[in-house]
C-alpha cells in the first residue's frame, strides 16, 4: 500500500476541499491570500479586540463566486491563531437572525477554540473553578439585560455529570424548563432559586450572547468572533422579519457602539441583497426599515436603522472585487504545484492561456477550471480548452414560507 507523508496528505486535503467548493484552514494557509488589504484591515480589528476594546464589525460584499466564504475561512484561522474563539454559520431556511435567541442556539454550539478540535467550551469551563468565576465579569451586577444566563453559569460550577451537561446545554441555547433549573439549583446550592423577572425572548436574548462571550474570556480566550455567511438570505424574510434581523445584526456588529460584550462579528453578503431589496425591485429597505422601526420601536430605533444602512454601504463594509493579473496567476500556479504534490506527478498547466480562455470570471470558476484541466492532464495526458457558462442567480424576493416563524419572537 502506498504511504502518504504529511505534506502529501495536506495537499490532497487542499485539492479535495477546493474541488468540493468548501475552503478549509489548510487550503487558506496553503494558497496565496488574494485579499491582503481586506484581511489586513480585519486583522487590525482583531488586534484592537485583543487589546480589550470592542471594534465595530463589518459586512463583506461580493458577487457570487468571488471568494466571500474564502475570506471568512481565512479570518477564522487568523482569529484562532490570535487566541480567539470562533463560530462560523451560514444563513439558511433553518438559520436566520430575525430571532436572536434562535440564532444564538445555532452559533453557540459551533464555537471553535485554538487548543481543541472539539466544538464548544464545556471542557475549558470544566478546567476552571468557582474562584475563576468570581473574579470574572460574569458576577458584575446589571451587566446583562436579564440575570438568568449568568445564574445558569454559576450553577454550572456547582454541579457535575449529567446536571452540568444540562446546564451547559442551556448556556448554548437548549433551554431548560424553569422547574428543572430550580431543581438543579436547589440540589447544587442548598438554597432556594432566586426570584427573577420573567425572561422575554424578544428583550432578553442578548444576555445569552453576553454570558457566552464572557465565559469564553473566562476560559482564557481573547473574545468571541462570530462569522456569518450567506447574509443575503435575510432578503427572503417578510418586512417585519427583515427589520428584526437588521436590528439584531446591527447590535452584534456594534454599529451603534452599544455592545459591551467581547464579541466581534463579520458577515458576508452577496451584492444582490442591495440590488434586489435595498435599491429597487418594489422595495427600498433603506427608506422602509427606518420608518418601520420608528413605528414599532420608537425614534431611537429609527436612528439605529439609519446608522445600520450608512455603515452597511460605507467604507467600513468592503467589497470583494474580482482578482486578476499577477495575483491570480500566482494562485493558479500554486494550485498546480499542490495538485502535483497530491498526486505525485509533475503538473503542466498553462495558466496564462487558461485565464485568456475564460476571460473575466469569478475566482471560483478559475479554480474549478484549473482543477479540471489538471485532472484531465494527469489521467488522460490530454490538454483541453476550458469554457465557462454564466450562471443566472435567482432574484431575492420575500417568501411567505421561507421561515414559518419569521415574524415571531
């Protein structure tokens, strides 16, 4: 049986991840960074974050196939290397941010840490102690909009086994019924469960984000980085659903500078969200949403929405532009080298001719064409001419059944 050394195994992983269209930490490290200016700006944000200040987040815009997901994956491994915990999710029919607590239930279990391949921070919390908790921000009075999540974290440090697992589940969005929380508290603390105000999802979900972010720092990490892909799917929600999603996103991005928890959010969106929902097509969310926010939540909410749209299309929200020239050539040459290592052959790829054949295309198209050319040359020893067919993207429109609870809390 042929043995693969670590270098060849990593090369195979890079090729197969690119073939599947799913960038990985290995692939982003192995290939040249085509967005150096963008990643440098985000790296500067993370440096500010590591120094104890909470920077404003960003929305990264780009057309289909221009590398937005690749940017998020690059940022993920940069953040992990800098000592942050990272959650990365893509919006879908099952994952939306119009309901903040449901969104939390998707991102909190997906926390990756620099020193573990297992998602979550339960093991890191287990390594801590009640004394660590008492020295943390978690015990500060009135730090959170509701005290319940902080109390659950306190009880976590007084329990073990199954009860501790249940409490960790609550801390990651799998909420326990109040009778169960009271029972665990009484058994662990030998005291009555304190009288708390009612927990209202629409008002108090931010407390769970705050406690998780503070717990991440309690475990020794620099903070919590949240990466959100496919943000344009917000455009399929109803008007009220979009308003709630924008408001939640504005808070997580810290664009009104009201976020006091160690969270940095970076989101990626297709430019069609602006084209179809913000600028036309019978909708103009830049005008509709501030007015709707004022009608439902007051004048302050209107101003928050105005700030959201100003920043969303401003200089702090960069556009992933097409890449060409020497940078593209270098990337494709490197990809050919990696393919050669993966399959133990001397690759031949006329990068200049390939780019000329394809013309102006998204980066994804060049990568797929290069891999296909290399595969055919490797297997059949034939050189083929590549062509590309433009894909038609579906317009973003409201879908009544996109999320059955799109207007709910």
